[in-house]
């Protein structure tokens, strides 16, 4: 419960400052400016779904997660060292060196870039938004709070994933497309 509460506070602090607790030997508590937290967790599906409570589904925590199911487990494989592809190295270097904005604080407070969308992408995202709003309204009228949680932020997640894909595919000239 404490971890979930902290994660929800971090999510709500993304455009501000998150103050950590004061630790022994410190004069003032440390802080995290504009926190952006990503966690990757893995679990056996039965245990994961079995651990979800009504509180987790309805307090906003579940709606802020993206759950991916991998399907059946495949056969194992031998481990070998593989160098990352050149394209991955070039892209990582681009992001590491990017300092959008002007001034000496641009590394700390960058100026956000706007990523455009094609007309087709706008239509796809609009249609999906309408679909999610319809599903949410249906769940709400049925009094199904768990289903409401499933649909609450799904459109936001779709936009987030489209943005991640766009900036990964073409970092310096990203544009959200129908892909």
C-alpha cells in the first residue's frame, strides 16, 4: 500500500518537484525535479491477476499501468553476448546529447518539443478515443468499477505508445503516423 501510494504521488508530480523524506544526517530532504518513473515488472499471470484488489483497480493505480501478456513460455536458449545494433547506438547517442531549449539550464529544464501527427494518425486516435469513452460509459452505467479502471486511461496509453514509437523510429524528425 505504501509503494502504491508513493507511485501515485510520483505520477502526479511529473510536472513538478517530488520531495523525498528527510534521512538521518541530512539538513534538508532531497528532491526529484520532474520525476518520470518507469518500472518493468514480470509475474506469472495467475498470481498477478489474483493479487489485484478492488482498491488497486479503482484508486487509479491500475489505470496508470500498461499490462502486456507474453503468451505461452517458449523453449530456453543458450546465452551469448550480442552487441547492440548500430542503429540503437546511434539513437541512444542522439537522445543522450539532446538539449532542447536555450540557456544553461536546458539540460535540467528542457523545452518540450511538439511531435506532429499525420491526418490519418489523428483519425485513428480520435476513433480510439471515442471507442474508449463508449466502453467507459458502458462500464460506468453498469456500475463495473473494475472495467472503468481498464478503460480510464487506455486512450492516453495509446497516445503515449504512439509517441514512443515515433521518437524511436525517427528521433530527430519524429511524427506520429498510422504505423
